[in-house]
C-alpha cells in the first residue's frame, strides 16, 4: 500500500471529522426510520455508500426486523400553554421508540413515564424502548422536580408501523478477496462520542482508503446497533468467511486513553497488531478481554461466526459519566482526539497491509550491509543506530516462518520500523516474500 503521511494533515483531518459530527448532531436517529436515512444521505455526499432497506418482519436468525419508528414532535405542556419539556430543544427528551400519545395525564401518571439522573441533575439521560411498546420522556432531574402541577398535556407525534430498517455499506476491493471489516452504529440521536465519532472516523478511513491500492478488500458497515449487525450477518452469511480481520469503531473522540477490547479469539492478528501499536505509542492504554456485551463485536464474535473482530475506542462505554446523556455533546468530542484516533486506525491498516513473511536470501552468516549502503554505524554496541539493529533482527528472523509482526514483538521494535527495514532489505535483494 502507498506510504502514509498523517502528521502534515492531522489538524485538517480532525477538523473535517468534527465538521461531520457537527452536521449529524441535530438528527434524531433510532434503529429504524428517517433519521438513519438522513444520516446515510449526508454520508453519501462524502462516500459512495450503498444504502440497503430490510423490510419489517424479516427474520434474521432469532430476531425479527421491528416496525419502523419516526417522530415529528413531542412535548409536555402545562396549564398556561407553555411547553415545559420540548423535543425540539433536545431530541433526547423523548424515550426513543415511544409510541404516539396525545392526552391530559395526572402528575402521578406522568412521572411513571419520566426518566432522570438524580446524581446528574442538569443532564438528560438517553433511554430506549425498542422491543417493548411504551411512551415516555427523558428529562433533567431539576426539570422533573419542577413539574408540580396536578395535570399536564402530553403529546408524542410519532409513528410505529411496518416499514424498513436501513443501513449503509461501503466496499473497497483490494488485490485479495480477503476482507477487513470496520463497523460502526448509526442509531443514536444527538450523542457525539458514542455514535457520531465512530461514524466520522469510519467515513474518513474509507475515504482515505478509497484511492489506494490495497492488499486486502475493505468493508465498512454503517448499521443500527445489534439488529443491524445481526441482519447483515444473516443476509450475508455466505460471504462472511472472507472477513479475516475487523474492528468496531466507537467512542473515539473524547480525551481518554485508548481502550482495546480483544476479539473472542484473543490472539488473532488484529488483536496483536492493535496491541503492538498501542504499546509502541508511548502513551497509557487499557486492554479488555472479550466479554459478550458491548457493541456489535459481540455479534461478529458469536460462536457461530467467531470472527477476528475487536473494538478500539478511547474511553469505552459506561466508563465516562457523560455516556448516554446530554453531556455527550459537541463540547465532549474534540478534533485533536478524532485525529489521533484516526492516526491509530491508519497505523493498524498499514500494519495489516504490510505484515508479510520473508525469507533471508543470504542466511549463512550476516550479509555485508555496508557495501549495500545499509549499515548506519560501526562502533561500540551502544552507538549502533536503531535502524541497523532492526535490520539485523529482520535478517535473523526472516526464515520463512516469522512474520514482520512476530519480529516486531520479539525485538521490541515498532512495527513500522520493522516494515521499513524489511523494505530496505528486500530492495537490496536480501529478502524475498514467502
């Protein structure tokens, strides 16, 4: 694959991704409905994604595509005709997937349908009721305490009826039909880190790859969480075997350190590459073993598929107070963090693309590097340039059995330096790909 150069473009990449986050932020999304369609339509202005519609009632393994939900308006009105809770102020105010209602209800009845965060009294929680028909509002706890009138008018102008579930897909063919999968969810309303940051990064990565010659083919899924990945796996089961590596992209815009959740396989190539890059970043990071909860990695890693799909985020879900609240807003996600996350994902792609196994063509004793212009320094051990030591590691372990990732792990040299050394040695006729 072409050489990468992120450093010169990091600020503009971060700003571009943040611009997309800002553009998508006002849209009220759910697992079905026009919010997802509007989101995918905006992505389509940047990327040639294919949009799929799966009809309500379609059986996908043990699940059924649900009714389609759309909402136009919602509010709680007091006796003086004031909208004291208004969906138009913040789309988190409505319990996502609320059934329609237009009625006057008692204070006691209303509060059975309100959701708050008493320990964060100014924040609005994000709650859903996808598979249990119900209506409700999410309000700050201070708003909850202010609702003292004996009766309120409640309006939720929504539809829940037969329709479709919508998702987007972008496929970039490579030299091989073996694929790398990147998956993100597109079903949350106005939440920036958990949802929009993953969409922005996946779209940016797809655009970056689109003009490049690659070893692998790349598939990007922009899908509703859970039901989207289940549907895609069910409808594309015959081709799932092409997926050799994958990552679920989520929560990549906050200030936190990186977190990697391993695939169910635990020691797959993608697991090892992500850990190699995080280890050599020189910054703190966290590793989590696979467990069957979280995002769509749990579907890709279900035992019937057991794909090598992990998840790389910054602060992972549930580990930051702003998670699934109105505080996960445009102030919580920063361009510099988006750019840093994008850089890590690009390094992962580069490592996947370049993790070849070589054979040393001059394996009997060390070849003379100096006459080939490859020896960077002669002298005491502590004066040897790292590059020379890397060349020696690559020459020694290129026996047709060790990949460049193996060599990086054993030598402690970052993968990109090992790959650069291998390229130099191959250019000098000392290595050949197996």
